[in-house]
């Protein structure tokens, strides 16, 4: 369980959020929505311990995040960054194995590391590319390998900053199903920054809306998605389209 | 699998390179003479060739290892051991001592110059409790340029009789390398430390923030990498002057041949760097004998085509 208490986040010249108190529990799948520059990435990086908040604290199972050694923290919390390096010249499997670093016992990966890496590649549908050079993959394939690295890390809490970027629609659907299964089915916590309201409203149990003025609205997804909330969040006109698959929120075309 | 064969090949190449350095020279020796030669042959072998071959191997290994480490630390494939001003500092110190006629103090003065650069570069790039790698790189380049100007100044005011020795020092030369003990001690320490850091190096190579999220204590590891690379470079430069290109080309050769992860790259660089410089120095001694070429010229002349060939073969 991850708790944020009275969290203040700022970037030079702007307050991103004030006095945020939030509990992220096992079995929850969170979407974070907001306009560009509203502070989604900053929030994620603070919650996973990569950036220091201006004020307030974050607790992992009741213990202050700042006091936990990096390596131990990485066994509990993993993060897919919005921009990760493309400079890796080795094979795909080696890249995914880097995710095993927090569990590394010896100077080289052992059988349990290999097993976790292969299973993660299987889950993201990249296992057939394991021997291929990471550098030769397409953008979408690379993204799936990066997510496999995060899964191989086996953290209880997974942060993903725009996990769907570069993925085609079928792979976006498969990824959302996978992430939801990890959260709801395997009782982990998944928190992701998304730009697609449809995926968020259909696959995420909880949603957090970051407004430009630092106001934050969070709770169960069923209560978050309405034309009013979307219009306030994105500051443009929205329409709701009802279908048998659920409701779509789309900007009104002028 | 390919990596296993490559490492095996390198393990064989190392003794072959040392053997060839022992056997060839102004008087060629046979394998039998190596063990049961005359007294004068034994003297040539153990007083002259063996220490020089040992020095060459250790210096090559140290430079290649330093290149591997700095390419990760600076996240720049063009990084080489001389980027951070250590060799510039050492050269300024050495040339200064030569100019003043203090032949005995050349090494000590070079050490002073190297240590000055080694401490100055991180101190100047450390700001507000954060170490910016970008700043480190720029500070090193700026300091190197400063030392480069000082070296030119020293060369321009040196009497023409002394210029030759100075140029050899600058180009890298193993003819005065007769104390391999210290160099090997540095290699042993740097090699073991880098081996222990191999997995950290792998993770750090994909980015500071990602490494942090995977549990690497980034700042202490970066400081350790810098220190190991600095010690390795200083040890090599003191023994052999500024031998260029080994630190840049050897890591890339190995990566192009599929040795990407550092538990392969570190031992690979030590073996190939050492063998490469030992063979290059043997050529430098024998190619235009009895004249000797500065080995730094040969490392570049042989390393450049080799690297270009491998680059052109890569998809």
C-alpha cells in the first residue's frame, strides 16, 4: 500500500499539486489524466521515490519512502519512464534481464532471473524476439520490451508513464487487458498516465484527474467520468457517445 | 555462445602476444632459447623485454578498461580515457619537469599534474549537491583544452634538443617503461573493482533515472566509476605517456563483436587491450629496427582500419 500525505509538488514557477492525500491499494488499477504540463510525470516520479516532493511524505506499507534503501525500494516499486534510453546494443533478453537487478544475488543472472524475464516477454508478446538486437526493433516493439523489463522486475506497485505510446490499437487493447489483470487479478497496484479516456474509463478501477490549477480529483472511475469533469479537466467541449460497449467521451468538433 | 568463443580466443591471444614480445627484437630468440638461452640472451629477455612486455600489457588493459568505464559514466560512445584532462595534466607535469632538466622528477611531476586534473574536474562540476555528468564532460574537455595550450607553450619554448623526448612522451612510448609492478597493481585493483560493478554498469548504461528506479545508488556508483577510471588512466599514462586510441577502439571492437554486457566487456577489454598494446609495441620495436617508433602512432595506424572494417560490416 502506498500513501501520499499532504503532498506538495512544484516545478519552477508553478504549483502542480497542493496538500494531496491519496491511498493506492493492492488490487487497484489507476489512470492519471491531465493536460500536457499539468504535472502527471512529476506526480508519478514523486510517488515512486525518484523525485523529492516540496513538502509532505509518501509511505510504503507505513514506512517513509525516503528512508528505504534504493535497492529494497526497487523490489517493491517499479516504473516505466516516459522516455527511456534507446542506446542499448545487446539482445532483447539482456535488456529485460536488467529488470532483475534489484533481485540480483550474484554477478550474473541465474535461472530464476531468466524465468522471470522470459515470462515477462511472453506476457507482452515479445518472446519470439528475445535473441534479436534491441536496437533493430520498431518503436512499438521496443515499448513492449520496456514494459516486459518492468514486469520482470516483479514489483508490487507498478508505475507506467504513458505505457501505450507507439503501440497500435490491438496492442493497446492487449496491454490494457494485461495491466488490468496484473492489478485486479494478481492483486498488485498499477498506476498509469494515459491520454485515452476510453481505455481509462473501461480498464481502470480508479482515476486521478490533475487540473492545470493544481486541483486534484480522484476516486473510483465510475464517479470520475462525466462530460462536466472532462470539460473542466481538458478545458474544451466534450460530448458523450453511448454504445453497447460503454460510453465514449470525445471532444466536440467545431 | 559466440561470446564464450571470443573470450576463449582472447584468453589465448594474451599469452601469444606476450610471447611474441619476448621472442622478437634486435636479436630474435627461439622458444628453446627462452628457457635455456645464453647469459646475454637471458639478460635481454628478463632485463629488457619482459618488463617492457609486462608494462605494455598492463597499460593497454588499463586504457581499454578506462574507456569502457568512461563510456558508461559519460553516456557517450566517443568517451576515451583522455577526455577528462588526466593525460593533459600528466603531460604538462612531465614536460615541465623535462624543460627544467629534472629528468629524475618527470614521473613525480606527471603524477602531480594527473592528480590535479583528477581532483579539479569533479570539484568544478559538482554543484548544489548534485553531480551533473554533462558538467563533468564539459569541465573535462575545457581543462583538457587548457592543458593542451600549456603543452604547446612548453614545446614552443623548449630547446630543440629536448623536443624529441617530449614528443615521444606525448605520442606515447614504452621505451622507458621498466617498472611494471605498480602498473600491474593498478590493473589488478581496477579490474577487480570493475568486475564487481559489472551489473551496475549494465544498468547505469540505460540511463541515470532508470538505473535509480532499478535500485542503483547512482551517485556513489558514478563516483566509484570515475575513481577507478581515473586511477587506471593515471597508472597507464605515468608508465607510457599518452598512448592514444586504445581506450576508444578496444571497447567498440568488443561491442561490435557482441560483447555488450559488462561481465563480458570488462574481462574482454583487459585481455584485448593488453594484447593489442603488447603486439603494437612489439611492432614499434621491430618494424624499422634499430630505430623505434612511438607505439601511440602504431596503435592508431592499426586500430583505425580495424575499427572501420568492423563498422562497415555491421548492418
